C-alpha cells in the first residue's frame, strides 16, 4: 500500500519549472498576439484580419532557438510577399475581365480569373512544400494569404489593392512578435544546442569505450550484456541529432567563439569516432561468443583429438596475448578515456554561460544573475581570486598534459612494438594455414588492436584541433552564415534540420523537443520524410544505357528513343510518371479540394453567405493538413476531429468564465494555452489534439470578441463555436477524403516497400565497396580511396541510417492502424529492421577498415582465389537483391539457393587452401586492416543469414513437392 501511495504521489507531482519554461514562453507570444485583437486601437489599426496575428503566432512556435525562429519567420514573410505580388496580378487581371456595366461584384469573367490563379498557386505551393520541407512555412503562409485575398477580391467590384495590405499586416506582425519573444524572453541559440548535444555525444562515447574496452581486456567471464542493436542505439542515438543541430548552426547568425566551419569539423570528428567504437563493441561481443564458437567447433570435430586440442590452444593463446599486452593496452585505453573527458571539459569553455537555472528563469529579465542559491556569496570570493586563478590557468596551459596527442601517439607506437612479438604466438598455432576461421583468435585480437589505435588517433586529432581553437578562438565574435550553407539549404533529399526522426510519436524522445523547442511546423505532423524513388534519378545510376550522347535508364519494355517522334512520346511518358508521383498527385488532389471548397465564393448566389461565415477557413485547414500521413491516417483524422471539438468546448468555457471581459479572456486563454503547449512539446500522442484545440479555441474567441466589440454580429458563443467548429471539421474531413483517394497509405505496406528499397540501396553500397576495394587490375580503383569517395560512402551509409530510423517509426506507428485483415507481424519486422541496421553498420566498418589498406596488399588479396571470391560476393549480392525483390513483390523464395553462410564457408575454405600469408605479414599494419575487414565481413554474413530467415517467415519458400501433390490427379 505504501509503495502504491508513493507512486501515486510521484505521479501527481508537477513537472519541474524547466519543462514549463518553453510552454510559458510560447503562451506569452500568443498572449501578445491575442492583445492585438482585444485592444480596440490595435484591432482597428490592423483591420479585420487581426485574427491572423494569433494564428501566425501559433504556427511559428517561438519556444525554439532564435536562429530557427528567424529562419521560419523570414521564409514565412517571404512567402507572404510573393503572395502579395501574385495576388495583386490576379486581382488586376480579374478586374479587367469584369463588365463595368454589370453592378454585380461576382461575375463569370472575374471569378474565372481568380479561380485560375487560386488553382495554380495551390498546386505550386503544395508541390514545393512536399519537395522542399524547409519551404513549408513559406508555403503555408503564402497559401493562407492567397486564399484570403483572392476570395475577398471576388466580392469587391473594383481593383482594391488595400486588401493585400489588410492581410499582410497581421501575418508580418505575428512573425515580428514571435521573433521578439524568441530573442528577448529566455532566448536559446543554435550554438548552445549544438555544444550541449556534442558534449553529450562525447560523454556517451567515453563511457561506451571504457565499458567495452575493459570488458574485452578482462580475462574473467563476460558480464556486459551487449548486442549489435544495442551498439547501434548507443552510438547512433545522438549522432543524427548532432548533424541536424550542426546544420541549424550553419544557417544562423552567431555570436560565439566557434564558427559554423568549426562545428562541421567537430561533427566530422565525432562521426569518425563512431566506427572504431562500433568495432571495439563488436570485438567485445565476439569475444563473449568466442568460447561458444569454439565449443561448437569442438563438437563438430570431436572425432579428431588433434583438432580439439588445437582449438583449446588457440583459445588459451588468445588470452595469453591479452594478458601479455594487458599493461600497454590498458594504459592506452585509460589514456583515451581520460583524454576524451578532458576534451569535454575544455569544450565547456566554449559553451559560454552555464545552463539557465530555475531561479534565473524566475528572475527574468536578469539572465544568469544567479546560478544557484549561494552564487551571490561566492561571486565576491571568486572575484578576489580571479588574478590567482588566471595565473594558475596560464600555468596549467603551459604544462604539457599527460593525455595530450603526442603522448597518445607514443603509446600507439609502443603498443605496435610490443604486439609484434606477442601476436607471433598466435601465428604459431597454424604456421601453414592460419585463416581457416574468419573469427579466429588472430583476427579478433588484430581487429581490437586496429580499432583501438584508430580510436586513439581520432582522439589525438581532436586534441590537436582543440588546442588550435584555444589559440585562435579566444573571444566571441560575429559569424555570418556561409554561402555554402545557403547552397545546401534547399538540397533535395535531406531532412528538415528542425525535425528529428521519431519526434512526433516517441514519448521518450524529450531531448529532441528540448533542443528545438517542439515540432518544426504544423504541416509536418509526421516526422517521416516523403521518400519516393525515381528510376531516372541517382538511385538508378548503376544501370544506364547510352543512346547517342545521352544516357537513359534501362527499360526492359523498350529500347531508348531514337527518332524525334519517339523522343516526343518518351517525354510524354516521363510527364505521366511525374504526374503519378505521390507528391505531384497529392498536390493535384489538394488543388481539386481547394477548388471545390472555394467554389461558393465565385458564384453570385452563394458569395455573400460564404464571406459572412468566413468559409475560407475550411479551405485553409484543408490545405494545411494535406500532408502524407503514412501509418497514422486513421489516428490523425480522429485526433483532428476530437481536437476541433475539444477546442470549441474549451473556447465556450473560457468565454463563459470571463463573460467576455478582455482581461479575463487574456488570463484564461493564456493558462489554457500553456497546458496545450505543454502537451504539444512533451506528450507526443496528444500533439495533434493539442494543436487543433489551440487553433480552434483562438478562432472562436477572436471572432466572438470582434463581433461583440464591433457590433457586427449577435450570435451567442455556442452558435459561433458551432459554426467555426463546422468549418474546421469540413477542412479536416475534406483532407481525409482526398488522402483516401485512391487509397490511404498503409504504414505496414509502406514499411515493407521501404525495406525493399533499403535492401536495394544496401546492395548498391556493398557492390560499391567490392568494386572500389576488391576488384584486381582496375586502373584507379586499387589506389587508396580519396576523401571525396569516402565522403560519398559515408553519405550513403548515413542515408541508409536515416531510412532505417524512418522504418523504426513505422513500427511504432503500427499500433495506430486497426488490424482489419489480420494482425501485423511486428516482431518479425522489428527483427528485420534491427538486423538491417546492423548490416549497414558492418558495411561501413568494412569500408573504414579498407580505407587505409595498402593497395599492394589489397591487390594480393584480390588476386588470391579470384573465381571463388567472385562466387562469394556474387552470392551475397544476389541474396540482397533477392530480399529487395521479394519484399517489393511479396513473392516467395526459390526452393534452391546458396545461403550466405554456405558461401562464406566455401570462401573460407579457399582462403584456407590458398593463403599466401607469411609470419612477417602479421607485423604489417595492413594486416590489422585486413583482419578488421574479415571480422566485420563474417558478422555481416551472419546478420544477412538472420534477415533471410526472418523474411522467409513472412513470404515462405516455393515447394515443388507440394505443387506436384496438388496436381497428382
């Protein structure tokens, strides 16, 4: 009873003030915008569009960093300015089409011109929103502006440009209010966010390395329970967020010691640490499995006492090698751990002010006046000791650190010298044929040495770079965004840097929300990016056919066009494919919905009724929510409708409580807005409900107060609430109906299709690895890969990680889809996604191991057993391609095929019989790279085998015997 009561009391305990700070900040911006409607002077100065000030404040989310808010406000204002020019042209041409002798304002000619402009603008803006996620704010703002101005111009009998100014003012004012609140009230900046995530990454890497390195070096039974998926989760968790924060820094105006280029360099160093850490974790896992592996070998060779004894000797020799080199290995490992911790401490000096405490937040606008209760009393003591502290700091900087980069490099040299003697004992086990097993003691120990030394080199490089920064970045200065960052800004295919994978549905992902302050846009309710493969794009660059001076994608149906007529119809074919693309077709459906919802305003008999009831809001809501909802269609539709109803009920309650008093409305609305913003930021499943409730509440309260204050309406609050709720629901239902045509996107089906595409891309990456590093006698291929090539491989690997992150989201979204046809095999798909993620990591580990491999050594390896090697890699690539085809087409596996494990065994047997390695080769640095490659390759084949088994559970295997039995009569 006591335990349950304690749990209840803990659940009832309010969240800390730090979690309330961002909702309060957003509510303050909304309160200021709401005052523009409540105050008579402001409302009359702004005009009838004063409601848009509050709506724009809701859309811009001021609780994010200043740079992000500035970016969104700039793009939103730019979209509105473009809408001004576009609407002005449409209004002018519509006025020319009017019959001056006809007294009616709504005429067929003007309505046709305005409707045409509205249709074209809707299609273009929505297509840009879908193709360029970062232009989402500009698209939404321009859509709102154009919708209101063109519909308003339909009922005005003359060319009246003041309409443009009437709707431009509230949109610009709302953006200015949000920008001022973001800059002046508890401001955050992108550099602080980046450094916070960077420090967290370094601390996590240091802890990870210490745990797994010590576990590998210990000779006692392994107590660290680690798997490949856990390696991925611990190493990848903050890396993608760090990359996104770095991109946000590049587009921000900075006042910091560090520049955007410095953040790129630091991010690159952190990413390069990931592979050695993953390799060390893999060695720890394989060492834990090594005894079981040897036991299985012993059981399979129990008839041969010599083989059993040989295996036992190999195990003992591995432990002897670790024991003999334990001192220098442990010394290097401790040095790496201490150096990275020291780097974290030194990076905190670039962080500037400490994190804002609760007392600082409450005492605003005096930022960081106190860092704690005793800070005021300690401040005088610190000022008295400032001179002594500066002297001590200078003296500390002059003394060489015991963990500096030179010391690390000396330890690496000492390790290589001592290891050359110890590893020779491992070689003596099999003097003639040492590579019968891919995960033998020799390769495993060499792999650990390789990744440990590479990790130490990465840390040494980080130390040297920090020393350079400390000398050249001693004071803060103003940094402007680089031209390169603007070029990359609208690059197709990258994720929105303000939206992390899983942000919209993962309850535990509070780090993402705390870093950016919440969802990036209202339109991007789904964090999964829309990724559609185009056969004419880069993904098909591996299979091209030249026709004349042009390259065409191979099409098994036809040959490339050769005549002018064929080229014409080929372009029509490309246009048809473009139109049927999901993004294009969705934009077309949005245009159809906009045309139908705006149709009454262009008809004389319904125009007055449409404008009196503000029917534009149904059209605006529909456009805002016409976004791909893969895997969340039914859930989001329900949440939108419930949010609309709940917002209307709350608006009625707020109005009745305050009895229409502006002060009471402001106070009650602010309290309710804080609660809505809290759910929006920290309660992922309720975010759709919160945003719809907030928008509906502001619509009802603002319109009702305008009607009462200006005397333009006499509807009671519940009647007006019903009308506005009906408009919002019409927009929501219209968006839902359009998204269902021709059929709603099923998240489970989309997951299967995306896995098929991931297998295809992974096969391309693996084939690229083989072609770049393992094909003999190819000019230019057997040289060391260039930095550009490694960057491209790294970009492919991280793009695959992005895909896998999206696929993990689809798994979480599966619970929101009703199992109408049957239950979703979530465990099987979860296993597939985990193994695919492991395979991508291992492919990059192989590329990393072969990056610095001596071309001469690589050529020797490639020339040994060329036929068997091609059979081996051909079998693996065929299996990966078969996985992609099987998942895409839902077809069964063939009854007879070579498994990846069998192919690896054949290749290992060939290496066993034709190995050209000699004792002096094991002291060659290239042997460490080659051993790391072999170990990663063996783990990759193991994961591929598990994926085949999981997919086999889904699709099955064709059974010729069963078919014969069915047709035996």
